[in-house]
């Protein structure tokens, strides 16, 4: 019994190290897409899958966001086209879906046969939860039936927690970068308006905002126009 406990402790320590390494790798990516790609690649290694795909909710729609291998692309697209499959169930129900052998699966009559035909026989779909909201799923697959033992399922749950944190951080950094970039563009446009129309800082911003509201156009887009054309859209009078 002591030997079994020591073996379990060794496995737990090894998994903890793998997850720590994966977390560092996911956090050390230059942009959001690189983070998504790394999450899929690291999931394969941490869980022992043959491949991994990721679905994300984007603007109300479900999209295939990343793949560890192009071989999985047809299978992921098939879920969206058929509007059925484990990832979609995981997104809708916020629960893990584990299928040991898709040849015996009847819940998804259109999708399962396509997976079997592509050579994928077992699936493990795990939710990615950000701020108490399921924002995506990891879709881990194996070519052999019974590809995910109990230990692999537990590893997938732990990995998904790290992946969700990395995803949230990457999204926050992208939003911050976009905000900083927009602020810079608007500032450049204000400088052009101040020079061209003799405005001060406050009135130059008011001019940009007024054109944005009147045309129902984003402020950043109005600023881009000013930078490209050195004038306001329509060159309306400013006052």
C-alpha cells in the first residue's frame, strides 16, 4: 500500500510539473491566436491525447478557434455544420463530455459517423470557464477507443483551469493594446485638426466625437480618416 501511495505521489508531482510548464508556455505568447494554438498543443502533451481543438464563443456564434493539427479540421467543422457534437453540448450545458467509443455513440447521429470515418474513436470535451461563464471548450480526441483513462480526465480538468486563465489574460492584454492603440490614433488626429482648423485640444476631440455620433461611425475610424486625408470627413465647418 505504501508503494502504491508513493507511486501516486510521483504521478501527482509529475502532472503538477507538466501543468506548471504548460502554464508558463501559454502565458508567454505574443498574441491571442498564439495563445490559443499553444493551449491546444500543450493540452495534447498534458492529457495524452492524439489531437486537440478549441471552440470559442465569439459575438454570439461558436467558432473553431485553434487546432493542434490540421488533421482535426474536418472533424471540428463537422460539429458546426451538423450543429451537434460533444463540444457544442459542453458549451450549452457547461459539463464535461467523455465518449469512450464513438462507434457506439447515438447522441450525435450526423457527427459521430463522420468522426469514425476520419479515424477518431474517443473524445473528451472539457469546458473553459472564465468568470463563471463557459467561453469555450477543449476538444481532446484519440484514435483508439478508450483513449482517456480516469487520470487523463482529471488531468484535462486541471489543464482547462490553467488554459482558461491564460485565455482570459491574453484577451485582456489584447483589449488593453487595442485601447492604447486607439488612444494614440485619436491623439494624432487631434494634432492634425488643431493645426488645420486652429482648434485647442478639447475642441479637436469634440469635433471627432461629433462626426462619430452624426455618422454612427467608431471614433477610431473617424480618426483614421483624418490621418489619411488630413481633414474631417466632408471637411465640414468646425466650431
